[in-house]
């Protein structure tokens, strides 16, 4: 579609005559009709007309049929620095998820026995010793003591709901400042743990979640340190 055809279409959609547009933009009479035979307008005039109709310059020139509104700032640029980082992380995650797994006949996949009951990265999820397991696969062989699904978004943008986390008990139980699986008050969590005199502070990476405090009186238990996380590969 030519510039003139696009201009006619936009004028009709907005119930505007060329004469009215010319008056409102302070153009000479018949300036727009002249583009029926002439080339596209100057860059300055093109930008003015695009702004007038609130469409992109590419749409106005007929280079695309997507009517993208003209904006001086993209939605992304208006996000805070923290939310820009989260958005970038989500984009990378979604791009990775939509790619078919790249495996060759020679690539070895290692099985992981994952507890079906997820550990929460959010408000908490029930946890008992009566557990069921399913088997998933990954192309790395990691020594671990327990594998489970993650549920919730409190540890984004590092850990995402639906990923598998691998948990390892430590010989020296110094969990301060580490991301751990924690059993507390009948629920389980994936949190960053800080040890205080009277209990644990359980902290989220996603700052929309407040810290939790588990006092020694409530007998919180560290299940183990989170050492890896991954999206399973089809075996």
C-alpha cells in the first residue's frame, strides 16, 4: 500500500477530510492531494502525520499492516531497572522453553527421581515423609540427595515455577546466606536462609514477598542446600 492510499484509509477511519487535516496541521491547501502523484513526504512531515494519527511511521508508509501506536517511550523503557531485569530473564526463559531440546543420539541423559509434591517458592506447600516420585531427565550428572519441583514465583528471576531443583545435604551445616529447602510448620519452602540467635529469616529474591521468620521454638528444619535447577529434557 502506498503512502497516499494509507493516508486515505486513515483519514476515512478517523472521519477526517484532507482539508481538515491540512488546516489542523497548518499545511498548504491540497498539500496532501499532491502526494497522489508525488513521492512520499519529507521525513519531518511523515513524522508529523504519523503523530497526528497515532500510528508508526512504518504503518503510515505502508511498510507494515500492524497498526503499532506511536509512542515516545516503549513500555519496556518505562519499567524500573529491577522490572527490566525480570522481564529480560522471563524472555530468556520463555525462548529457552519454546526451543525443542537439542539432543543427539550420542548425548547421554541422566535420570532424576523427583518428589511429586512440590517445594514452594511462594507461600509454602505441605510436605510429609509419605512421598511419591517421578523420573525426569537432564544432560548433566549431578550428585544430589533430593530432587523436587519448584512452585511459585518468590525466587524469580533465578528460579521459576515448574523447574526441578536438586538439593544436597551439607557435611558442615552452615546454611547462612544460602538458598535452601526448608521444612517449617508443616510446609516447605525454597528460600535464602539467614541464621539469627532466635531462629531463621527466610528471604525471597522476588521483592514483592516479605521475609518470613521461623523461630527455634517452631522447630524449622533445613532439608538441604539447593545446588542446581533445570527444565527437564524429554527422555
